C-alpha cells in the first residue's frame, strides 16, 4: 500500500518535473525566437536539464544556459602570431559581407595596437575601386599592400613578405552559386601552403541561405567562420546553427563599419549573451 508520505513525495516530484519542464520550455522558446535550430536547442537544454530537475529557478537556469553555450560552441580565439614565419590568413565569402573592411580592421589591430609586422594582399584587381579601398588603409596605417591576382603572383608576394608576422589576404566576393569562380579561388588558396581561410558570413543571413553558402564554400580549404554585421542583425541563432552544423570554429565578430574598433574575438559567452539578450557580465 502507498503511504501518505509516499503520495506527497510523488506529488512533489511531479510538481518539480512540471516546473522544470515549464522552465526548460520557456528557455527553449527564447532560443527558438532567436532562430536557434532544434538540434542546438536540444543539445543546450540537455546540459541544464539536471539542474532544472533539481528545481533551480529560471534566472539561475538562464545563467547556466549561458555557460552551456561553451559546451556546444567551438571558438578559435584570436589570430596568434608565430615565433617563426608569418601567419597567413585569407578572407573569402559572398559579395559585400565585409571581407575588405575586416582585413583593414585586423591589419590595424595587429600593426598599430600590437606593433606586429603586417602586409596586406588583395586578389581583386578587376573591379573599379577595389584596390583603392585597401590602398587608403595601407597609407594611413603604413602597412604594405600588394596585388596578387594569380597563384604565381601570390607565391612571389608571400616570399617577399616572409619576414612579416602576419599576412592578410583579401579576396573578391563570390556568389556561392558561381562554381567556376569558387574552383578558381580554391586553386589560388591551395597553391601556397599555410594559408588559413576564413569564411565571412553576414549575421543577417537567413538560415537556409547560410546552409547554402557554407555548403558551396566548403569546396575551399575553410578553417574558420567569421561573422560580420552583427550590429545589423535582428537575431543571432544562425551563428549558433552554422557553427554546430559545420564544426568550423568561430573566429571573430564584426559589429560596425568603424576601422579598427568594430571587431571582437568570438567567444561562446558573447554569443550566448547575444542570443539570450543579456549584457556581458
Ligand atoms: N554595419 C556594418 N557594416 C559593415 C561591417 N563590416 C563591413 N561593413 C560595411 O559593408 C560594406 C561592404 O564592406 P566591404 O568590406 O567592402 O565588403 P566585401 O565583402 O569586401 O565586399 P566585396 O569585396 O564587394 O565582396 C561597407 O559599407 C562596409 O563599411 C559590419 O560589421 N557592420
Ligand atoms: Mg572587398
């Protein structure tokens, strides 16, 4: 026979479960409204479920959820300079996402703020004004700029700047649908060893398009994701989805047009606070 004490205990447990389900459902809704994918929501909530089942309050659970992002989101940290030889990074991505601006921000950050020896390279010699955009930054920052349109030219430029700490390569925007141009870019980037390729995507991109961009650009030797225009985005779930689905670590977030200040190293906590609309503590 079930005792009264047992009945109370079972009832309390059921109440706790209902409360924990309610809290988890509320948090799931917050994530859903930010367009975080079902797969990521599930993974995040599983990490905080034990605390929810112990009856933790909603606010404490939300704080735990911020921490849980670190359990599912992979970030690379900043570009680390090497003791010997230059670190070489290239930005690639769809047109107009902010690749050139990002190169200028990184050049300024490393050359001006950290005193590193930096060179910039652009592949883009065919569009009116494309070289001028970086030339202006090159003059202001006193950082050399080279044009290397072919793999052979790139090889020569990299050899010329072998004494630098950091070489930043800016490529022309390509539509993810333009397979031929992407094939060309692949040959270019793979022609020289040691180039780290950062796929730049605007945070305003919708989930479906983003999947298409990552799928098409995966033809290239992508090593990192870099999200731009966070300041223009209404939601941040697509950043979570892109990282979790593709496993390329997140590198930087850019947050405006100003060079060099509008760039931040991507962290799981920063992303969590953006998604959950919390201010960084
Ligand atoms: N709001 C906002 N604007 C940005 C950001 N990054 C770049 N931009 C702006 O976006 C526009 C395009 O930037 P670019 O750096 O030329 O973009 P791109 O990817 O090099 O473009 P293409 O070379 O034509 O493919 C410029 O007006 C930049 O000022 C950002 O983080 N936030
Ligand atoms: Mg550009």
